């Protein structure tokens, strides 16, 4: 097939991310309104190609296709150059060719050579006499408005009552409104994430609170809770909570618009815009606990008790490594209470009378 075009940008393949991919998108975004631009490729990530297709024409070609155009811009791939007829052939250099030991195209048809930085340009100019006409042409970029990225965190077991299925619905609600977010889930039962922007991580016993304090919201979508410690930890560091309407949610201090948001169990109403807008800073103090009313003062004698001597009876024959001797079943001997507890817990021996030891 022959394609008759104006300005063509060609790369053989496109990854889901990369500088070359961004270059093509930004070229079309900046110049596409005034110039007819077509991006041609042989293989490409569907998601990346769909993005570029929003700002210019995108055509998937085969190595046998021919292109007739005014301007042909290419980079690291010139495999179809023999099938191109253009007024201008422009090679762009998107890497440090000298340090990476890459070779520029030497085809005599090339009319322009553009390095993306002075470093790239100077390196090629100094190493290749035939590339003396190379110029620096910085990659185009159009500044853009950004959206707030919502940072979520959960510190929870993923047993059935903890609402793992509801996490999917919350993610879908954010996607529907075009809300960018990340969600870190620290758990003792790793499962596959329910969304590409969710990361399920092993429980970090010592450091979870740091992540909670850094998040925009703690999320707890349980069926029920007795008294959720993760909610206490979150509110204590000033991080609001998104929770389902389990019975203790309000008792724990979650108040819509002030310290978080309470969602219905069926997730039918999710105030996404309000969630994104955020919660004003707040201070929250956990309720006092008064176990001092029932706890006993003083120090136990446990450490001393472990050193006391008791009589033991062997339940099975075994090699006693402590005294380097063999014990037969029903043998009786004396040892420390600590040693007796160790053997009794393993069902190797029993303590005959520990009334003096406790």
C-alpha cells in the first residue's frame, strides 16, 4: 500500500511508556493544529497508540508499505527508508549515542539531523565527520494542568468481613470520575490487587503508621468492626477515614466532612467529588482507657520461679541434651521448672509436682 501524507513521524515500535512515545505525542499536541502530522509504526502498545491517536493521525504500516510525504522524521529505526519518498528526511537522536555506543544513520538522503540536547549533538558532531550538519532541536513540551492524586492506604487483614470486594467498587467510582489515585494495602493475607493503581503489600508491623500519616485517607470498608485500631491510628495522626457504615464507625469518631466519610454497605452512594476536595485539618484525641482500675500492682515472681527445682517424669524415651544422657520412659529426675515447662510443652515429660514452683 502507498500512503500519501504531509508530515510523518516514524518509529518501528512503541512501548507503553518512554521518551520517544512522549515525543510523538507532544509533537502532535504542539504542532498538530497547524500541520498535518501522521505517526506511523509497525508494532505498538495499544494504550499508548490510543493516546497518540487523540491528537493526530496514527497509521499502522507493514515493512512493505510505501510512504510519499513532504517531511519524514525518524529516529532509531530506518528499516523502511528505502520505501519512503520525501522532500526532507530528518533523523532525530533521542539518546546519548556516544556513551551508549549507538550508530547514526549514514544514508545520503538525510537532509537534517537533530540531537535532543547539546550533549547528544556535540557527541555526534565530534565523532562523525559526515554528521557535521547536526543541530540541537529540543523536544517540544506543552505545560499542562494537573489533577490532584488521591493517596489511599489500608492496614487490614483481608478476611471476608473486611470488605475486599467493596474496594473494587470504590476504585470504579474514582475511575468513572477520572480521579487519579494510588492505594497501598498492607495486609497479612496478600491477594491480587483489584485495580492497577492498587499495591498489596505485606504488613509492615513497625512502619505502617508512617504511611497512614502520609496518606489523604485511610480506607476501611468492613462488614463489621469491634473497635478498629487502624481508624484510631489514622484519626490520631490527622488522616481522615473512608469507612462503610458499620455499627461502631461513628462511635470511633468518623463524621462526614469533618473526619472522613461513611459509605453505605452496598457502595451505592460514593461522594467522589467531596472525597477529592478533601477534609479540613482536624485534631482528634482517642478516648481514655482506664485499665488501671483492674490491673494489679507489684512485680511477679516468674523469673525466680523458673529457676526452682522440680521433679520430672519422662513420657517417652529421649536423649536429654541438657545433661547428655538418655532418659527412658517413666524415668524420674530433677531439673529447673523452666526445663520442665520446655519438655512438658513438647509432650516429652511431665512435671510431677509443681505446686512449690508456682
